């Protein structure tokens, strides 16, 4: 009886974890897709989105590239 119970708990745990991880995966993909579209529509400059996006993009692109983006942004969006 005990092995069947352990197997049932094991399979239920796998199903629940797959559901939650699948939802998390969709949220991450959607967020990255929105950021990519924002940058594509605004010539490589993230215009919309939370400040965390801008901070992370600044870390990824580097300080010099970010200063170029910021300088161009103020020309178009004072």
C-alpha cells in the first residue's frame, strides 16, 4: 500500500511543479517579448516598461552604449 501512495504523491508533485514552472516560463517569455518589441519600435531604446528593465539593459549594454541611448532619447523625447 505504501509504494502506491508514494508513487501517487510523486506524480502529483511532478504535475503541480510542471504547471507552476510552465506558467513562470510563459511570464518570462512574455516579458522579454514585450521588452524586445519596445526596443525594436523605438530604435533600440527602451521607452516604456518598469525602471528595472532600464537598469538591467544598462548593465547588459554597458555604460558607454547606455549614454549614447540616453543622449538620443532626450533629442526625441525631451
